[in-house]
């Protein structure tokens, strides 16, 4: 069965919930659309997090990223949306999402959003 883009994020139990350890995931092929021009925007999205009880499942994360391909979003908005949705899915101890967007119109944008469990 072919896969399709999806906003459904899956998780699995953290194998070592009593220990702080860092997981870093990089998606060098993230795409969305500029909401002003409709032109594609390309970025490398890097997620760094310390899991609590749950970890992000990678295939669902890939399909989640794919779901942005045809959506218009400003760099700042999409980076923060990704952080909010990932943090809601796995409730980590802390998480950082960095959107490193390719040069567009001579400007290079890097957006960093952070979450800390309270």
C-alpha cells in the first residue's frame, strides 16, 4: 500500500525513561509554500529533544513533514507549529526545533523554537 502525507504523529514508549538522553532528527528535504507567492520554500528541519515517557516514531514523522508540501506557511509560523505539534504528541522534557530555510531573495532565515516541560 502506498504511503501518503499525514498529520498523524505516532509515538512509542521510551526504552530508558529514567535517564536523560538526547535524540536529534534532521529532515534535510522539508518543503512548504510561501503564503505570499505560492513558490516552494525549502528547509532543513532539525529536532533535538530529551524524551520523557514517549519517543517520536520516525515513519510517521516523515509523513508528517511531507504533509506541509502543499501548505502555505511563513518560516516563523511553520517552525513553531512543528514544535507545538511534536511536543503535544510526545510530551518531552525539552525540545528544540530549528528551521534552516534556504536562501530566498538573497535572505537566509533560521528560526529556532524551544519547549521546556513545566
